[in-house]
């Protein structure tokens, strides 16, 4: 299973979008320094070139656990607006939320347990005496599929695999819809205060 991290400027102005892009760059750099694979799945651009409203990153669950804890929450950037030099406000907030990424639609046989057994029901002596039925279980999700109507174990295996792929695809579509709703809720409810990390200035240096 993978983990996702969403970086969002919330409903903040262009300055928050500027900071969100710097948080993304810093996040990716630190992940790479720790040899944690990270992929940007999607990004919503901001009002100015190079800035972002939000982005979604996918990481390896086990390797990224402690790393994500250090980022999850509100990020504060303290600095003069890059777009409004005379603006009095200097505190700008970015949110980082973490969750389980839905499993992919592609079936990896490394995650699938294959059980063979005797087919049940009518079918003659051949069905009763041979282990021709096949059950496949996608262990990360528990979703399973079984086929036993064919005398050939190979044909049952192909049918079970196709059935499992369809069920995983349906589950993925549903999970993506729920995940997108949750992430947009977080996007609109960015907490301003209690930062887990603070950065300063145009060079985006972290305050220790």
C-alpha cells in the first residue's frame, strides 16, 4: 500500500500558493535525500507561473511513515509578499495532509494469493477428482474472485484474474471519488496556526 500527501494553499491568496510550491519542492528534496520514492500524481497550478494551489504526492508507506509525521499539519512561511511588496501581512499558511492512497487498478501478482481447489457442484468425475477451481485474493484489499466452471485450471485462472481486475477497478473508482472529496475538504479547511514547521524569507530557510 502507498501513502499520499496533499500540499494545499487552502483558500489563501497568491502568497500562499507561492509558499505551497516551495513546500512541495522542499518536501520532494527531503524525500529524495532519505531515498524515499515520491511521485507527483497531480498538481493544480496557482495564479502565477510556478505556483500551485495544491498537489498530490504518492510515497511508499513503510519507508515514509516517520518522514510524513514531520510534515503533516500546518506549515508557516514568514516573509514579505513576492507580489505585493507593501502588504503588511507576513504570515502565510500551507497545509499538508496525509492518508492511505487507494490501490492501483493494475493487478500485481505479487499481491495476489492464488488458491486451487476442487470445483463444487455438477460437472462429472473430472470436476470432482481434480483441483481445477481457482480463487484469487488481492491481499492488500481482501477483494477476491473465484472461477470453477471450466475443466481447465488455466482457463479458470484467466477468468478469476479478469474478474478480480474488474472488482479492483470498481473499488478503485469508488475509493478515488471518496479520496478526492476528502482532500478537497482539507483544502477548504486549512488551519491557520500551530505550525509543525516554519520557514522564513525568499530563500525559504527553515526556522529551527
